């Protein structure tokens, strides 16, 4: 499977963690988030938790559905309500920088358990491998 491109959208203060977004799915993910002020606010909260190295499994956690999905996580928004999920791929770059790539959007998780389309989406994300670009260096070329 070819490498997918992702852009860094925010980094931790010590530059060891980067929150990134899949270049191919960026439009879908961001258009959905920007359509609701509460979603924007929730994403900001989750981003800060991740980049500060805090742990809150109600908002961000592993999606351990099988052995091959150990590096897939989910940003969980409005559990019990909208129940939005952004499935992410965790990946190390150059052996030391840690990237969390927002890869796929699930606008509404319908079941308490992971099954069907949700399981397929998580398995799909587990197959993604990324190269990371800094958006500024990319835009300078165009």
C-alpha cells in the first residue's frame, strides 16, 4: 500500500508530539467539525489533552479490536449524543517524534460495541502508513 500524506496542524511545546491530518480526508473531517461550534470546541479540548500528554479515555483512547489495530485510536466527541469519532493512526517519525494522524471520520457511532462498518473503518486505518509534511513548506512550492 502506498504511503499517505499527512500535514502537521499543531505540535506540543517541546516538539516531540504532532497532531496531523490525513491530506486526502482533511476536507471531509474539517468541514464536519467546522459545521458546529460545539465540535470545534471539543476538538480543541482533545488536541490540548493529547499534546500536553494527559490521559482521558473518555475523549481519546486506543481502539484495540484486534492485534493489528494497536496503533489506532479514536477521538470521541459527545458520547451518548452525536457520538462522533475521528479515527487516528499513531506513528513514530524518525524514531523519536510521535505523530497522531486524524485519518477517518465516523459522523455517528451507532452501537456501543465495535462491529460492522465501524470495525471495517478501524481495520482500514490500521493499514495506513504516512509521511508527514509541514504545510508551510508544501504551500511555498505552489
